[in-house]
């Protein structure tokens, strides 16, 4: 199956999921996560109309970015080590994985202009995953007020891997409730607008629970080569 065909199928699934949640396909941003895939694949998916590219590793993104000629918005969707923050800002327009005020401080220091970020919540409180604890969300958001060069678009989560997508629905629902409560409390001087949640195995449920950004790899490109 060609990338054009898989893009069409994924977009159709997004459209149907958005409709079930009372929204339109255009309300959902599709990020193509191109980890391990070569520059030619990145260029092809951009030509198919996907203007947002996600990468998990800074070094791989650096090498790939230099060879991709098609224009796109690049998103850092993996864990970002603080010692790679400056390099990441040479490529990425959005960082989805801000999980410490120390990292936020570096991004604020090194960025030119205003940097879009998401706060990563370890919604399942799993020891092996990055992100702040759910009960730290409001205090963490308050801490971001000291960084004028950062604009927090919203929250990002990677829920526990469970056999059935329906089983992760409560995690997405909880994340949406955290965002709504943060806005009700007016923690920042502007409202949080976005929920970055949902990947190949669960993005339809995520959209039904309020996701505005989904990060898709396998559904577009097949299994990765590790």
C-alpha cells in the first residue's frame, strides 16, 4: 500500500472519530512520526499533504532535516534531554515533551522568538516513562509563567499500553479534565488550547476524548526498522 493510500485511510479514520466527538477533521492536527524512516519517505508524506513531521531523537532529526527539501513544521515528540535542547531548537518548532522546569528554562533561554511547547503528563504514573505526575500539573503550569519565550499549547500524554483501545479511554478523559480545570483556574495568562494524545493503536479513542493533535507512525508507514 502506498503512502498516499495510508494517508487517505488515516485521514478517513480521523474524520469519522472527529465526527463522533462533534468536530471536523480540520479540528485535528495529524503529525506523521517518521522515526527510523529515510528522508525520501518524509518528503513523500509531506507531498501527500501532511505538513507536520514528528521525530523522537534529536540526532536522527538533525541528519534527516538536512536532507529533506520539502517544507514542514517539525515536532519533537520524544523525550528531550537537557543537553540536547539547544540543538533541538535548530530544527523543531514545537516540543511536546517538556517535563521539567530545568528543560523549560533552557528552551526559554535558547529560543529565538516564542517557542510552542506541550507539558508531558505521565498519566499512568509509570516508572519507565517521562512526564510529570498528574497531581503536579497545575503547579508545573504555574512555574511556566516565569518563561516569557515559551507558549504552552497544552498537554501531551502517552498512556499505558493496553490490549484494547477502550481500556485507555479513562487516561485520555482524565487528561482532558486536567486541561479544562487548568483553564478554569486561569493558571496561565492565556487558555491551553491543545491535547496531544493518541497514536496508531488508540488515536480514534483519543479524538473521541478531546485530542486535537495525534501522532501517527505505524498506521502511515508500517512497522519501523529498529
